[in-house]
């Protein structure tokens, strides 16, 4: 919106030429998101308390978490407001990639909102039925897959359904219409992985912020003609505008972390975790880094795998591999304090993010 309003004024006010640059608008979107989050945070926490929208703790969770019962939840609404409003303000709204990312994030957030709403009204940690929850995620994911197929059929094409494998120059298969099923796998996996990581104060949002920062760099490189050609990336000019969306996600993450850091004043809930996972997956798809997503979000993958391993082991052998899953609870139960678990997982997230960026040249 601001992009469309300010750019025509450039001939009169030459300084507005900076609005043309993605780097400037990314920084502006990030700072706007941070400011919105910091300013709205206290108001939203107070309103959630007034409406008695508090966290319901799972009975089978760690005993130390019982004290967190009643902490305002559904803070994902703050994250979404802080991320999507600056994106709409500073991005080029004629760019289809921006609308796919914004609507997909909102769609996954809507599924999470329904889940959180049922938990609050029922005063239970059970929200949507698993089948309904998964069905909602799949519907949004299918719509994203169809949207990118439509872009691929434009003339000239604004997308393609090829896959780029990290570390390989020539291994680039084309999935064609099967890409929709692949997109569903990526998006549903990403949403659930971030959702499982959201179990400690500040853990999910801090590790997400690191992943979003990595995707900010990846989106910029993908949309840059010289850098994309140098790094052998599939380049679509509209993809560069996603840098602004990712920058807004980083700013919103930092702002939310201010209130979500240990001990948390607010939790994101499923409306936050599902939306953030969907945002990461959607950006990965749009910039053709789907197969790099498991590396960028390595912490989320490890958390999800710990649950899969735990469930499979218990069903097959009756034995548990971990004291509790997801993995962060295992470390709590072996004696790590909550802040130590969060800090160490954050360090691992930074390592994964840095490694993901090095893969661009290791081909």
C-alpha cells in the first residue's frame, strides 16, 4: 500500500527513490512489524486475560509446566497482525507471490484459531479432532499447490515444478501435476513440526525467527538476477518481493519474543505455530528451496522426528526411546533447566541456518 502511494511521488520528492529497493522496504517492514508487536503486546495480553483466554496444560506433560496454566494464549494473533500488516504496507501488492504467502499464512492460522478456540471453550487441551485439523491443513496446502501450478502455466511462466537438490547441479526433476501432492507434504510437515516445537517459553518463536532470517537471505538471492545466476538458482523476478514478507516475519518474531521469553507472559497457541510453519513452507515452495527447508528448520525436523520415533518405538516394542517427546521435554526431564534447553536449541537453530546458506555454493 505504501509502496503504491509513495513511489508515484518520487519525481517530486527524490528521497522516495529508496522505496524502489527491496532492501529498504524489507528493513522498513521488519521495523514496522517489531514496533507493532511491541506496542500491541501489552494491550493484547490484557484483553486475553479479560476474556479468560488462558493456556490449558496437558495432564501428561512435565509437572513443572502446571504453573503455566492460565497464561494468556492465542498470541499468534499478535504475530499474524505484526507480520501481515507491514507486508501489505511495504510490499508490491501486484505481486502474486506476496498474496500466496499472505493468504496461505492466514489460512493455516485460521485452522489453528479454530483449534485454540475449541480448547478454550472446552477448557481442555483437546481442540479440533485430529482428522478435522489435518483436513483443514491439507485443504490450505492443496490451494497453495494449485496456485503455484497456475503461475507455472502463465505465459511467460512465473513458476515451475522442478525440484532443486542441495549439493547437486544437475539433479533437477520436474514433478508436473504431482507437485501439488509434494506441496501438501511440505506444508503439512512444516506446520506440524513447528507446532510440536512450541512447548517451552520462547522456544518456537526464537528458532522460527532464525529460520525466517535465513529465508530472508534466500528470498533476496533468488530474486536477484546476478546472484541467482551465479549460484545456479531457479529465478523468478517476483520471488524477490518475498524478502519483505520474510523480513516482516523476523520483526514480528522479535517483538513476540519480548513477551514470550521465559517466563512467558503470553503463548502463541496453534493459531501462531500452524501459521508460522505454513509461512516457512510456503516461502520455501515459492523460492524453489523446498528441499532446503529441512536444513533451515533443522530443529523443527528433529522435534518432529523425536515424536515419530517415540510413538513407533512404543507401539512396536512397548519401550520409549526418550523420557518424553517432543525432544525438548526429554532434556527437561534429565535435568536441564527450561532456559538452558531454549538457549541450546537456539544455538543449534543458528548452526542449521548458517549451514543451509553454505549449501548454495556447495554444488
